[in-house]
């Protein structure tokens, strides 16, 4: 998730290469995201807002970079979101966690994550028939 060190500055040209390059992620929704457990840790069902929030979070394209620890952090953040739906005192914790997860364009910029348009798939051409090849050569 977050990189070590200070927040990245604007691009500067130096002899030394930047320690952290931008990660370019194809802008394709992630489909293998973790599912929310059926019930919260306290046995209550998830609120509609939290389920909608999780659907958005678990499909972010840069989720492809996450490992088990990152998904655990995201699940803990879902519990914070559920608590926020009941009591707004949890807003600051939720805001900080969402920034770490890169939920907004501003947060992704700080994490040096950039969404790019996916490359179009090229049509694969089969073997050219020998007659077509000879016709092009004028034989």
C-alpha cells in the first residue's frame, strides 16, 4: 500500500533516478476481490451502504497489487465503515484508511498509482494462403 519515505514531489530531472516510479495499472475493474463475510464480527448484518462501499473498493483496478495483508487491512476498514454508518466519530479513521488504500485520484497520486487505458487486443492473423501470397507478388 503506502511507500516508505516522504510524499512524492513533482517530477524533477536529476542525474539520480527517482526511488519510486509510477505504477501504471490498466483501468480494468478487479474481478477476484475478497467477499465480505455474511455477518460482521458482532453478528450484525452489513448495512447497505457498507456493502455498496465494499463493492466499489474490492473492484478498484489497483487491487491487483494487493496481497493477503492488504486485503486484511481493507476488511478491517470495512468494519470501520460500518461503525461510521452508525457513529460519525469514526470519520477520521475511515478517511485515513481510505487514503492509504488509494480510493481517490488524489490518494492514488500520492501512492504513485496511475490508471491507464488497456491496450487493445490485436487480431491474430492466421497463416496466409500461398495463393494470396503469390497474387500479391504478381506470380
